[in-house]
C-alpha cells in the first residue's frame, strides 16, 4: 500500500481510485458501443431518437452525435470524435476505439 500524502486520508485515496475507475469504465462503454460499427464488416446501429424517430447508421460520427452521453469522461470521447471530424473529416470511430483500447491498457496499471 502506498504511503499517504500530506493531509490525505485513506478514504480520499480510495475515493480517487474509484473515480478514476468510473471514468475508465464509462469511456470504455462508449468505445465498446461504437467498436462494432468499425470497418468494412461493421454492423449498423439502430437508435430511437427522443422524438420517436428511428435512425439506422454505421457512421461513428452520427452514432456518437445522437447518443445522450451524461458521464463527463464519456463526453470527452464524443468531443474527441467531433474534433477529429472537424480536423480530418474521417477517423471518428477509430479515435474512439483507440482511446478505449488505451484506457483498457491503463486500467491494469492502476
């Protein structure tokens, strides 16, 4: 067990670890939801919008823009995808899947 740093209690340390783990799980959930739409054999996603309209798409940017994401870390992945779309116009799904894989690898290091 690592030593406690100045003024830090054991409860605060475990709470911080729980928050980090929650962030990783939320971001990985977004990446897992979008991963299956990647590539030439990617599957279509069927989404029902709040208006009741049904949307079928395998475009990562469209799927992510229509998702109602509440978790701040998961929102960061959606914003990362939007930034990729603005800058390069392609690779939105790849960015999210890559970030999810990196976070998965980081989970083992915590």
